[in-house]
């Protein structure tokens, strides 16, 4: 079993997870298999995930599009040239402006290579990302799962996942499961996608 999944693999991975984790069977029966979504590897996606920290996806998406339009695109060079103050004026918090500017500097200074990141194993990739200021375990996990399409990674502490776990498995330690996703190894990313599917369909619908 390789570490990367894609659109063609995903339904098979969902079926395999449901055989091992029966709590997902009613979710699939009621709501079907979610579409397999992904994001491109690179600095644009990592910036967008940083913007999504502790805000809604809608708000983060609006801000991302504004910044991309104002800068003429998002790249290491443009982030460094803009500097933290301009990024803040465009709508980032001061903290996220520093993080995104620092990310641009790390790429320009070759302290972060997305090509090397793509070749790394899961744990190595997570470590490479979390060495960057502002990239904690949630951000790193979300990037490796969505952009690198790895099967057994998890965005620890995701609030939507915790709410979904609490509803789906009321007798579990939902906080611990949201931290590790350990119950669903070696398909934690598949479980996360199903839990988000359940959350959208039954909790915030």
C-alpha cells in the first residue's frame, strides 16, 4: 500500500476503511462517498492553509483571492517584496503576515524546497513544515493531506473533526481522537475526509 492516494483510489480506500471502521458505514449509506478534492503542491496552498487557521474557509478564501489579486499572484518573491506591513494592510493579521513573509523568505533562501518536501516521507514532511514559524501540526497535516495526498496523515486538533467525532462516536474520547486520529490508521486522511463530509451533511447543514 503506497502512501499517496488520488481520485481513482479514493472509493476503494473508503470501502476498505468502512470494513475496518463500521462507524462510517451509516455515513456512506446516507451521504455517499465524498468527492476526492485536492490542492496543488506549493507555496500558494501553504499560504492559503495558514490563512485558514482559526477562521472559516469562506473568509479565508475571500482574503486569499484579494491578496493574490493585489500582489499579482502569490510567490515567494512577491511575499518577500510585499513585506509584513503590506500583507497586514491587505487584510492578514499581523501574526499571519509575519508567517507568510517568513515563508517567502524560507523558500527564497532555500530553507524550504517544495520539491524536496514532495519526495519526503510523511513524518519527515511534517517535520520540515513545522520547523517554519506559524506552521503548526494542524497546518502541516492539512498541507500533507490535501496537497501531497498522503493516506495516513491527520490535521490534529481540527474543531470540525472533533465535533464530528463527538457526534459519530459519543462514547469515545473525542478530544484525543481529534488530536491523533489513531483509531483509523493507516487511513487517517481517508477518515478525516469522511468526517468532514459527515460534518457538512449533518452538523452544519
